[in-house]
C-alpha cells in the first residue's frame, strides 16, 4: 500500500509517498481502508517537531516524528482484529486517531471509531474529528454554553471556529465572531449575528458583556481578551500563535495563571483521543443529521497532493477545513 512516511522533523517536503506493508490489526483494532483524511495544526506540529520544548514533555511530540502522520480518518472497515465485535466488515466509520491516516490503509483502535453519519460524505466526515470534537468540548464542556447566552468566537472562520460558531448557535446562544473581512459573510451564514474584522477592528476594545470567549486564534494579550467578558464569564483558549521554541505553551500558561487571579474561569481545551473523542463524535451525530451543523470545507486535495494540502493549512487563514481524498469510489 502507499503511505506518506516522514523520517525526520521538517517541512512538508519530508512527507515521502512510499510503498509500505499493509498493517495487520491487533487485539481491539480494525484495519481501515482510508477514504479521506484532513489536515490539522496537530499534524504539522508533529511534522515539524514544534514547539521544540514539546519534544521533551510527557505526551508531547517525542524525539522523532511518528513515521505516518494524520489524525482524522473516515473510511471502511476492511478487517477485524481479535476481540472486536461492535464493528463489522464494510462499516463506514470515522474517528480521531493519534497518527496513521496519511495512508491507504491503517489500523485503529475500535473504540476510537463511530458510525459515519449518513448525511456526510467521507470527505465531510474526515473534516470533523479533531476540529469538531475540539469545538464541542470548548463550547459545551468548557464554556457551558446555554440558551440565551452570548458567545464570542475569536478565529471564527477556521476549522475549529466554523464548528464552534454553529455549535454555540445550535445550543441557543447569540454568537459573535472575529475573522478577516473576506470571511465575514461565511461566519454570518453559520449563525453569527455580529462579526468583528480583525484587520480593521480591535475586538477587545469593542466587544463587551459576553458569557464566554472561545479563543482559537489566541491573538490578543490575555488581559485585553478578558475585557470582553462579563464578571464570571468563561475564557476558553484552544490555540495561539505558533512558535518554534515555546509558543503557544507560554500563552496557555498565562491564561491559566491569570484565571486563578480573577472571577472569570479559564480553560485550555483538551480531551483524550479514544473512547472520549468517540463519545463526542456520537453526540455530534444528530446535529449533522438534522442539518444544524455542517462541515465547512475550504479546499479538497487528491492523495498525491497531500504535502501541498499540509503546506496550505500551515500557511494559515483557510476558511474551514482542508480535506484529502485518499480513495474514491
């Protein structure tokens, strides 16, 4: 089978399309025929080994890259490992894995996978796992979004942001977004009633009284960002400006530290890849089926173009998700 193999940290050119052995599923695993994957900052951080300090943190990047990257997967069950009974051959599934979906076939723990919603194509489904689960944890678990609340999403037009806007609106909240002017209409179409153009406006000086700030871009200073919140409003951080050595880890630490000194609760969104992420995907499924949430796809690539897809996402500013079709019908 073909897979993109990386032997050392570095740029997308280090992803080499190679012929490798098809894996064999072990206990509790299934072999997937990968139909589609998508690109996340998680992938290119592991590709480049940045921020450098994360190579030395428990659960971080590691000293060498995983040979086959890719954390979002949508595909069909091609073989069952010992002990797997919840899935059957031919099942259409999707899920979040630690690595391995930049390949024609991969083995994945069965507990990571759930049935693909019938309303989604394989490409749409592949756009969901990392971004959709992250947005759900941020909007529901960390921000506690409730009907009638007010939620501001900074980075509203990106992969996580487009899900966050829709999820907050589906929860009955009034939603505002921060993005560039060229993406303002997209964010409004997803349910935002107000949009701040960060190229022309400083939303930390204009927005006030929000129950939650879901900060994906991580662009404003922490103290300035807190000004948009009412007393007791939640500051939820997902990302931040990338750096070679430390950022955005220092930004996350500042959020947690200042949160301990204010009445505004703080959270850095995180979750487990496995049964935890699969549970969130299961809870998202009805929203896809009834049309309340739809994956926004900025651009699609063929499998042979995967390094270009990574390069495009790494450059930033893609409106929505970037997906890669690995195997068509």
